[in-house]
C-alpha cells in the first residue's frame, strides 16, 4: 500500500469513519491506532533461517495488542487465536 493510501486509511480509522481495520502482521506491528478490540489470528511466523514456522514471543504479541491502548480512553479487548493451548495460556498470564 502506498504511503498516501495508508495515511488516508489510518486517518479515517482514527476519526471513526472506518470501524474495522484488517491488517497484515507487518502493519499491526508498526501502527498506533486507537482500537478497542484487537484480534490476533495465529501466533506463528515463518523463519527462513530455520526453514519452519516458529511461535511469536510474548513481547511481540503484547506489542500488537497494545499498539493502540495509549490512544484509547476505554478498555481494550484482545483475542488471541492459536493452535497451541500452552502458548495461549502464557499470553493470558502475561
């Protein structure tokens, strides 16, 4: 997405003209928008050095979760969807 389009979408979302924003993990890591609900589908990323999918660290997941928290005045709700229940429990405990 070109910078002009990205800025437009971010502005429209921040001004509540767009109510739902779906993004790639790359955008989710780099965006700071006021979101009341964050849904993370999957907690694995492909690691080309290892040649396989690896679990995200808790800090990476928290960064995505809390990207818009400081811009929100209300509570923020996060749903993490993953295949490994032990991983899900460690995120809930954080």
